[in-house]
């Protein structure tokens, strides 16, 4: 199931909690990556974000950085949850200091477009309050009088815990508050006094203070935007939790009574039970005024499943619980958080870090649903292309050509790591690495490094070497096949999934007329290569192959021999009209698919250049959408978009994914690969729900 942007939210900016980079004139510079993160989160369907709030007395430059993060998210169009929080754990004095600071922050939020103002986070648990020193404790006639150093903010009926050398009172009710620095409780015992001791609030005191704060913000300070508070999760039995205390107390003037819930217990099943119980009680009690503001699998080191199938299973179960509550808004925790297990994306490149974690991506977009192409009468499908692309990515239908910018022998590690991340987070799981001329050692070595890097990140890899452009003749064929076999040996040793023995060699016969019997030579080479490489052997045909020029020795006429998979590079011949290009694209692929079926895939595709290049992004969007729909409907096993990157400057070719302006995606490609573009007519479909 896709992200539902009316109920799904995500926690962001946690990576700023310790600052970000050096201070410049007393402030942190907002990293450009944060704006890119916002763009990406928008593109995959998120419309709600929750900005990490800092303690009211935190480091001012960090508070300023989070303020600016919230403003950027507002400017991008997100519904933004943001606010301020007390210290955690907090003393009674901390509460007295915190409460007067909140109105100014709330007014700032209201004036700057914040959608929901958060007045606190997890202050209601037993561990959320800490002890504070007393001046004295005395008992007379079974009444204990406590004198505090600062205003205690207590009222009769509040619960407190008091301790000194002779008295231990575990969360007893306040009897009276004669002054702002004295209060009394009932305690049976001998008379006496001591100038020492400590005390702390019970959870109910924080609940009362928060409710009174919400009322004051609305009635005294003119705050009209919704106010929220996020409860702490429960204990390890799944019984009495903070949500139950709030059910008894009521939410007062707090608009959204939220909860951060992961589930507690000694096993994942107990944690899931705890999660379900807490969410169910909160939702049943508060309905549309209850939200889940943090959730994930539990994050300690006991019983945490491996970052594979078990994690997916327990994430999916939590997701199903949340989605079973109609209209329940819930914020995944979190997008980036250095050193934490619960992140959607890590900034580092070590371990599982430099890519989207498989289990998270599966959870968010891919594994919830699949689409089966079936026969029958076509019926409208009310789905969106972003959902389709993610689902097809599960079966590796949508794939990508990559590495054209490395063919000159230059390996840009930072750029490649970023690109691999972006392709993975789009749902791409298969890459066709650009092959280098076998005579150019630097280019071949760079392509090997790229193949290994992509393979290490989990991609399915097609790799091979190519011929010298326009110069491979019959006389040089033996040398070429020898180098292909050597490359196959390397591919075998290094785990390449699919070895490509050549690319568009037919042009050497049909265009350059220096190679004869190209199809026969390629098939013979494949037979030889199979003695060097044990996995899939493939070859990529040129779009104007011999079959389409009437030669009887073309691929359809002669078959593919020992080649496991035939790829086809198809854009359309320059000089055709757009309508003619559409017909040619569909006719050629249909002919080849009829001949080879599952033995055919599309090794390169895009819209054509020249006369086939549309007049506008809108027209190009239509062309590429039609082509994608056609391949999906026909049942092509996999199709490799050409290409993700042509060169870093973006000046040499139109058919690349990142636009000339850095990392901003072209709008028409973005529509097809990520954003919500309604499906055009394709083969009849049936939606089938599956679980991880």
C-alpha cells in the first residue's frame, strides 16, 4: 500500500540535535542535504513532518537550526508539527522555569505557519521526573510538612514522592499547599524534623501542568493553532500505561493527545502486544484527537530482530495495527538519526548505512501490495504510477543504466555513493553498468570498481566490456573475444549476476560495414563464454538491428543460441514523427517479444532525440508514460532506463536522469518514476494484498 499522505507522517531533523558543522557568526549553516531530504520526502508522498524539538534551555544555535528547519518545511508545503519541550527528566524547578517560556514559542509558531504546536514530549512517565533537594521535612501529628527551595507548583491531590533519612513516602497525595514553597501530606509516624531530603513529582502532576498550560495558551495568549502533547509509552507488561492515566484525566484543551510507542517487553511478540494495547486504548478513548507521533520496532539491543525479514514482519504488523484505526495519523521515527537503529536513512556509508535499508524500503512502499497482470476485459484501475513503480521494483521490472559518466576512467566516490542511494530509494534493484572499451584499461578498471560498489549495496548487476567504437572488424574479432573471456573470468570470481558479452555490435556490420556475420559471431562467442561464466549470459541488440533492415540472418530469423537473455536498446529512429516513433517502438518490441518471450528484456529505453524529442516537458511526459505503459502491459520482464547520469555537468546528452541543475530531477521523469501520475490504459490488472 502506498504512503497515505493524509495519515502518514515522518520525524525529521533528529540529526541536528547535536548541531551540524562549525558555527558561522554564532549560527549553524543549514545543510543543502536537508532541503533535498524535504524534496524527496514530498516526492514519495509524505505531507506531514514532525521537527525534532529541543529542550527550552538547550543550546541556542541548535534551537535556531531546528527553528529554520521547521520554516523550510513550512515553505515546502508540509504540515509541520513543532514546538518546545521541558528537560527530560525534569525537576519541579525545571517545570517552574519551563512553563513561562512556552507562550512566546507558541506565538512564534502561530505567526510562522506551524500547523500543530507541541507543548511537551514524554514528561508523564515515572522516569520523566527526577529528584530535587528539599530544605526540610517535619512530621507533627501524622502530618508531614515539606519545605522546598523553589516554587513547587503543586496543588492538593497531586502525587509526590518524598525521601529523607527517616521518611520514605512513595507517591502520596498532597494534602494542602500553605505557601508556594511548602506543602503537606499525611504520614503516620513519630514527630520529628530533618533539614535534608529530596522529592519529585508523580506522573499526574505533569499531566495537570500540561493541561493548564494548554488552557492558558488558548485563553490568555490567543493561540488558535492546534496544540499537541506526546505521551511516553508504557511499561513492560502492557498493562497500566501513560495512556491510561490520560484516559482518567482527560485531555482538556490539548487538541491532539499523541503517543510515542514502540512496544516494550522481553520479546518482539510481547512488544507487539504492548504496542497494540496502547494504540487501541488511546484511539478508542480519544478518536480523532489521538495520534501516534513516534513508532518503529523496539530499539534496545535485547530481542531486536535482524535487519531483514523479522524486522519487516514486525514493522508490517505494527503498520497493520495503525492502518486498522480509520484516520489515525502516525509519524514514523525517523528519517535520519546518527547512531540510532530506528532510522530510515543513515548519513554514513558503513555497514547498512550508506543506502536505504532494505527492510524500511520494503515496509514503506513495496511489500504491502503487488499487481498481477491478468487476462480479461480491461477495467479502470484507480491507482497511481508511484505505487506501480514501487511494486514493479519488487519483481525488478524497472531498472537503470548507470556509469556512463565513469567511462573516461574517473571514479567520483561521493557522487557515486549519492547516486546509488538515490536509485535504491526509488526502488531500483537492478543496474546495467556502462561497459568500457576493452582496450582502455582505466575505463575497464573504473567500471569494475563501480560494479563492486553497486553489488556490495545489494543491486543485481549486469557488467561486461565493449568493443572499440566503430573500429572492430573481422580482423580484430579474435582479440575481442579473448578479452571478453578474460572479463567473464573476473565477473565469475566477483559475483556479477549477469555478464554482458557485447552491446550493439550489429552496427559494425550494418552501419560501418567492417564486420561480417555479426549475429553468428556473437552467438558463437556466447557459447565460448559459458565455459568461463556460470550465471546469466546476455547480449544487447542495437535498435536498428539486421532484422529490421530485412537481412535474413537477423536475430528473429536465427534465434539467440546459447545466449540466456537478449537485451534490446530502443529509442526510435531519428526522422520519424512522434506518432511514427510510438508505432515503431511498440512494433519492434512486440516482434521480438513474440519471438523470444521471457528470453527478451529491454536493455536501454527512453524517448528518442531529434524529431522524437517532444516540444515540452508535458509532451515528453506523455511519450515516456505511453512507452512505460506499453512495456508493462506486454509483460516485458525488466526494462533498463537510459540513463541515470551521462556526465557530472549534464551537458552531453538529453537522456539522463538528473537534470543539468545538479540533483534536481526533471519534472517529466519525476512524474513517471516517483510522483503521482494516473495510470493510462494498460493490461487488465488485479490488486492482491500480501504481507511480508
